[in-house]
C-alpha cells in the first residue's frame, strides 16, 4: 500500500455503499452474489439502493432521457456521481465483487482505480469512493447539468462515462493516454487512482480488493449504421455486440420491414419511420 502523509483535513470516506438498480428487471444471480460480498467484507456499512423511487425525486435532463430510453447503465452514470456528491461513500457497480475490506482507502477524499477491458485502459473502475462534495465529483456531476442523452442528429449518446472522466483527468490533471495502469497516480493531495489489480482484475502476487466482472450492461446488443434513407425508409447495417436476446434495436415510431442476416454478427435491417 502507498504510504500517505497526514492531511490537514481528517475527514474520511463515510461507511456507505451506493449502487444503482433501476428499471423493472429482477436482480441477476451475479448482482446478488456481488451484493453478498459487500455485506461479507463491509458488514458495518449502510447499503443504499438507488432505484426507481429514489430516481423519481431527481430532476436531470440527461438521466431522465436515458431512463425513458431504458438505458439503465447511463442512468447509473449520473446517479453514482449524485450519490457520492450528496452523501459520500463508495459507489459499486452491481458486477463488482469485493475480496477484501476497504478501510485502508477511507483516508483518501477521492479514490478509484484503473480498469482494463479488451485491451483498453481507463482511469476509473466500477468502484469509486469520495467524501461528500468532493471537487472532482462535483466537476464530473456538473457536466450533466446541460447535457442531453441525445446527440444533435437525434441518435442516443452511448459514450461510456469513462470517456467523460478521461477528458476531465486530462484537462485538469494532465493525465493523458496511454495510461500506465499498473501505477498509482496522485491527482491532488487527497485524490488517488490505483493500479488495475487493486479494484478490477486480480494479478498473482499483487494486492486485490475487488473484481470487476464486466457484465457489459452498458453495451448495446446491436450497433446501428445508417446506409440509406429515403422517404421515411431506412436501411441499416446492424453489428451484434453480445449474446442475442431476440430484440431488434427499434426506436419509438419505427417498424421493421425486413431483416437479412449476413453472418453471425452482421445484418441488414429495413425499417419504416412512422409519423
């Protein structure tokens, strides 16, 4: 562990766990297993579920648009920051399994870790901790004040929050790609990013406190590319990104005309936009 100099402010991260479960689907076996690990290693922590009822009390355009589109992972991007800013504590994705106590990190005022996924390294993981009102969380949260879930062309903005956080860390702290995900980065006197083996992917002989199982809920099953648009008809190329559920990526007001599967990953979809 990194040895820290005493800080003037003795405040520590509260013993609170925040997680997000919105929508109507029941919790998965993986989510229940991960929640059980939180209770095992942090038995004296308060666990707060940010669900439909709590979400209904908030008023943020981006989050409400993502909620209406049933893009739960993007609702979570806003809610995690709101929860940490208001109350402090630790935010966990529901596919984060704890493997050890986090007491040694509570003296930081902001803490997260690098994640590595499919060859990509990002300076944030499924675990983020902060004291209430921390400046980094406040800045990240303020980015959603005037943000829409929809791009200028009307399509959904499915950029993961790792992109927003990476931009902030580059702009404010000079943390640029390529990242050395095996090093400890100190953003400010009280803000740290730990190597990926701490909170994301265990490595033999190295300290580990949690495992991110990368359930991939933020990935769309299909990516859409518009090939032709004519008189309300659209010809799209679909790329399947994960296990098929049988649901095509139709938006409100769209009707399937024909579907042609080119191979196991790519299809052509002809649809009509209804007025």
